C-alpha cells in the first residue's frame, strides 16, 4: 500500500456492510437465488465465499482500507430450530474472528446471534464482543417472523446498549409476503420491499419506546442503503405523530420521531450512489452519523467509489461535500462508532481509480 493517498482521496476508507458466506449457511439462500439473475448470483457467490486474497485485491483496487464482515442475508434468522441456529451463530463468529486475525487491519466483524433463543443470543453477544473482538452485531431483519421490539428481546437490546456497540439492522423479506407485491415478485426483495420492511422494523423500535428505555447514546441502530427510504421527509413523521392517538397506539414518545433519527440512528451509503439520498441522510441523521459502505459483493464497488470521489456533488444545487465531510463519511464516523483506531499510523487507502 502507498504511504499516503493522492490529493482528493480520503486517508482511509472503512466500509461496514460487506458480506461473506460460510459453507454451512449456504442452505438458507435458496429463496434469494430464485429471485436473482443466475450469472449475477454465480459471480456474487464466488466472492461471498472468499475472505482472502481475491477480496483483499478487490478492496485494494478501490482504495478500501478495511471491511467489516457479516454473513449475507437471510442467514440463521430463518432457521426454525433454535439449538441449530445457536450453534451456527457461534461457528460464524469463530470463522469471522479467524478472518480478522489472518489479515490484521483489513477486516473487522459484526457478531451473528440466534434470536430464536434470546437468552442464548445474549450469551453469544457477550462472547463475540468481549472475547472475539466483534465491533457490533448484525441482525437480518425479523427472526422467523418476530421483530426486535417484542418483549422477549428486551434483555438482548439492553445487552447491546450495555456493551456500547451498534446493531446493524439488515434487510430481509417480509414474513408471509405482502399484498402490495402480489403478482409482482420483483417488489419483494432488494429492489423495493427490503427497504419498506427494514424502515418499518426501525419504526417499530422507535414507536415501542425502545430508544426511550436506553440512554441517548446507549443504543445505536445502523440502517444501510441511505436509510432504507426513511429519511426523505422526517417532518412527515413528526406531523403525523403529533396528531396520532398515542394512547391507542400504546406509547407516548418523549420526543418527536425525528429526534431519534438524530440520536439513535446511524446511516450507511451501501448500494446507493444518488447524491440527493446522501444529503437527505446528512440532514436527517447528522453529518457525524453517516458512513460509507458498499454492500460487497452484491453491489459493484466502482460506482460507489465514484460517488465518494464526486463528493456527492449536486450541480443543480451547487453543493458538494468538503474535505472534512469526505473524511468523516469515508472512515472517521464509523471508526468512532465501532471503536476502531483514529490515529494515522494504520493502513491507508490506495488512490480510488478514475
């Protein structure tokens, strides 16, 4: 790696929605394969299975200093056998920890937990963070149809807050389908339905008072894909909540909904290159709560590197990110969030190809 980047390239690039596939989780991908182009899936699956030389070469080609690894969706969240899911979660965490150890400074990991058994999930969460060094936990949406605001997960969320690591809420298909997608299967997955499902999951946490029960900085939920479509109009959330029948809905929030977007949400750019979506995230969540991610290998790295290189410029509005914001989004914000080193002596980014 070069000792210093080219002018205009951030000092580092740390990406945090980057996927892999242990052989023992491949059985859970049959549904995903059915909805994807066969040639596309073949290329993606080969890259998912590699956490060595080929992945590192891809990272170097795009100037990526570090990836935070997690298994691709849906993973163990759809396994009905709680004991099996618990075993597979531990195996996944051990595998990721080994990959991190094999490439110092290039990888970190998000924990996998089996929420089918909430008590076991708490134990594995503690082991993954305190013994294996995981920097957060990633949950692929609902667990066999159960959502994180449900009472059986209260201890798990309290543990995440206690350990002061974030929870990445990754998309999944809605359980049982959705009436609005009938006759249009393309709407169920990442094209559209994942965003609806995941934004709704975050709002369930918000309106159930989960964030009110934890310290302001104690529980951070990460949403990818520029906030899963949630951040375009936070004022609409506020205005409609102000006229909602809070007693009927079961909980009266301490603050307006937009407050929790600024205090309990962290947003990544994974898979989204639209500059207006980037600026909506900066405005709704705050410049210190947006980070870079590439959704490797499900998305091409090149267009996302180009978005970073362009500074998310919007010519018609005359706006572009300045040097400080580029550095914050490229690596500093996620480094603070995940407890990664902020000194400049570690690996540095290679120039982003033009």
